[in-house]
C-alpha cells in the first residue's frame, strides 16, 4: 500500500497494530559556536543565492555545518592517529 493511502497516523496504527509513543528523544546540548561560523552563515544569507529555490536554501544552510563537522572529524582522526602511534 502506498504511503499516500494513509491520511493520518491513527490509520497507520490501526492497520499495522503498532503502539505510537510521542516523546522528546533529542536532548538539547549547548555548545559554543565560533564567530567565524556565524560570519560564514551571515555571508551566505547576504551574498548567497537563497531566494532561488528550496534546494539553494538547504545547500546554503547545510554546507557550513558539514564543513564544520568535517574539520572537527579531521582533527579527531589526527589526534587518534597520534594516540595510536604512542
């Protein structure tokens, strides 16, 4: 049966006889955000092409986050390599 055939969560619950529990499963964690990251986002919103399409908006929001996590991951890997050599 196609997803579009289900009009509500209750219909899915009845058809598949499942238990539905709604809960906040993502815990909020505060962490410092560097000013350079904030500046990059500001630059993307002022000079970037965010009004053209939903894809452009998503790309402009996701790219700086992925770039930050890639840098953190690289640093972590380098530290792990150094630790393994010791």
